[in-house]
């Protein structure tokens, strides 16, 4: 997977098309990512014991659900446009991600 935690991405398809956010979690086995502010869902949760004397609070909680990694594109830090990501080796033999649009490395 060429998207990492902390990358800024833009959603390119789906209900949140055009929305930008940072990647909070990557789920490589499921090919999904969690993006801040995208795919917000509400879950009704009942109070439940936490193992101590107190209970976890119940109610309606709102959180970001994962979306498919194929629905997001990395935003190039230099041009600010969505781009595909490539991988090449540097002089030391380390893998480096780079922007296919500008050709510049991505940190």
C-alpha cells in the first residue's frame, strides 16, 4: 500500500468526492484507510461495564469509518494536486515514494 498514516489525501469517488483530509489509520489487509472527517457514521452504544466500578458511557457516538484505498489519491505536497504514487530506489538502495505527476519525492 502506498498511502501511509499522516498523508494528505483527496477522495476521488463516492459520497465524499472532492473532500481532503489526513489519513488516521491504514488497514492494508482490507485495502482500506480511515481519513479524518470522511465517511462519518453514528453508532448507538449502550452503557457497559469497563471492569471497574464505573461504566463506559452510552449514547450515540460518531466516528470515521474506513473507506477503500482505491477511492483516495495522495495530494502532492508541492503542487497541491491529487497524484498517483510511484516507488523507486535512491542512491543507498532505500525505497522512496514519488509523485507521478511532478516526479518529486514524497517524504
